[in-house]
């Protein structure tokens, strides 16, 4: 009952960019500080964010899915910037600047978000098309359909596509 | 009257990326399955999505508009991916994976969306700036102003910029 | 009191792309024509938009911040396109087409937006991480936290991430 009165932030995390993911997680964590319900729906490239780099599997995959497993970034810290990636130099600079200002990095934000009660959902269709397996994902990620996402977003106060 | 009670999804389709268009159309079709009103406002590169590749025209265009006609992608299947395009290899892989999982391609999604009652609108300013002509667009696309888009979005339950 | 009854548009300007900025400002100006309250929260690359090219400073910056000052675009007209930048040719074409159709350019849109009452906010964390100084920004830009942005967005009728 109390849950129902909470304000809700609903994010579609479509992009697999390091900087956009950072923005999404800063918003998510900040919303939790305001005691809002926060649901993130990871779809397409966004799935790369919730992929556990130590649990990659090639079993039972088609040739294309295997290729995709290698091509797609292997985990949060391996994601490119949306701008000025410059062979990783831009990201190195950004990470360095973040360190100087004691801003936690993406992996810390991801873990922190789950710890703070941000709910992670994976898009069922994307998971199937990209050939990802549940065991390759971070713990506590629920696979849901686009229909379930929409029903949830209808109840939200802020919906963003990132 | 019954229409007024319907939940509404309002999308700005700004991007001309194959994968983002796919995401938008999956959301649109899913929202229709939930009997929501769905309005897509195609602007800037998004116009490339609703361009009929068989109806391209160079008549009455300035030199720049003609150049733009050739440079901009010619239709849905010609759009690049937002990530990992790699000279089209990434898209070929994605399309192959989609076929294996019986996921329809972008052209099918576009036609399906209109058939299912998704409303397509084109941004008047973008149409003018890019020198597109109505006869170059898919049928049943209404050209509207940004002001008309905003008034409609104010009535929507979910608004996303894609 | 009258303010409270106004419809509100809340934009996060994350991207530093010329075309996306143009889209955001067209929406902002159009919303003002409809007498809506319009708040733009510039974050990450979006900060490049509200940077005054004539007021760049290298004082009191770390080596990394200095590098970043040079790498990041220097002002609105220096921003790349999100698509088809082609070493600036695409943008030159777009600007030329805009001129032919009497569409004002980005700098004019920015100034016009502030004049029309669009409120500009800069993300505190981004400002700190990128090492921007208040004096490097356009006048009348208020630096606020993500928490302040969220509280404001909760009151908005349309929220978009651009």
C-alpha cells in the first residue's frame, strides 16, 4: 500500500554507452535517495551493462550468437563512450577525472544501484535475439516482456529512453 | 469518447538508426496490443524511416537537397545501426539472428504498425529543411508542426525521445 | 500561483550533438509559444552547448581537465552531428539548407530560448567532473544537483532525455 504512493522513475536503458549508462545510474541512485521506486528496463545494447564478464558462455549458441558474444562489450567497464571515444583515450580521461573527484565508476554504480533497491529488468526479446543466457547476467535481474515494461511505465511519474 | 479514456504512448523518432527504430516500433506495436493510442512523430533522421525508397524524387530540389537525398539512407532496410555497424556486418548479424528467432524485420514492423493503428506523423520543419516531399513518404503519414506534437504529447501517459 | 497551473516541459540535454541540440531547442521554443514552463538540464556533453567559446579558461585546472577543455567542442556552432558528420560536410549541408529555409542556427536558438524564458540549468556533477567553471558558461545558467532536477521533473507534464 505504501509502495503505491511512491513516485516512480522508469528508465529504458537501450544504449550500451559508458557515459549514458553512468547518467542513467546517477539518476536511478538519486531517485532512490528521494525514496522513489526505480525500475530500469535493459534492452538491446543496454543488456551489455548487466552482463557478467566472468560468466560468458558459448554453449548452445548458434554461430552468429557466438560471434555476437565476442563482438559485444564484455561488461560495464568495457563499454565505449557515445562521443569522443578516440580508441579509449576519452574514456580513460573521463575515468581519471571521475577518480580525482571521488566519483565511483560504472561497476560501483551498478552494484550500488541494486543495493539501494533499484530494480533491474532485462527485455525478453533482446535477450532471445542476442542469444544471452540468464546465467550470463548479473544476479537479481528479472527477464520481462515489452508489454510488462509498458504496463509498469504507465504507472510511472517520469519515463526516459536512454 | 472511448478514445479519450485510452492510455496514450507518444514517441519522437529523431534517430535514423535501424536498431533504435526497431525498439520504437516494438514499443509501438506492443502498446497497440494493450489497446493504447500510439502516435509517432518522425523528425530529423527519423524521416528516413518513413521515406518510400521507390518514390525518391530530385525534381524541384536545390543542389543541397539533391545531395542530401543521395546521402541520407533510402529506406528502412538501408538504415545503419547506432553501434557496431562495422560496414554493415553488425546489422547483417542482427538481421540473421532476428530471422532465426522469427522476429520480423524493420519494414515488416513499419507496415505492421500502421496496420495495427499506430499513427505516423512527420515533423513539418524537418520535412522542409531536408527537402522531402509528401509523395516521397509512405502513405498515411500526416505532416504536423512541433506545436501540434507538443499539444498531443501533453495528453500522453508516456512520452519518449528515441 | 499562475505559474503552478502552467504545463511544464522538462528536458535533460545529455547529448552534445548539433542536431539533437537543435531538436531540443525547437521543442523548448515551441513549448514557450504555448506558454509552457520549460526547464533544460544540461548534463555531460550537453554542457558544451552552454559553454561560452570566448570565456574558456585553463586556470586552476588539472592536466586532464585542460586536455578535456581542448578536446570538447568549444561552443554551439562547433558541435558535431549525431549522424553523417563526414568531417563537417553533413553539418555544412544542414546549415546551408536551414539558411535557405530561414531557419535560425543553434546559437540563435540558444539566445532566443533564454530570451523567451526557457530556463537553463547545468548538472553540478558534470560541471565538476569535466572541470568547467561558472565563468565559462553562458549567463543565467544555474548549477543544480541531479536531485533538484528530479524533483522538478516530477512536476513536469513531459520529460525527455535528449
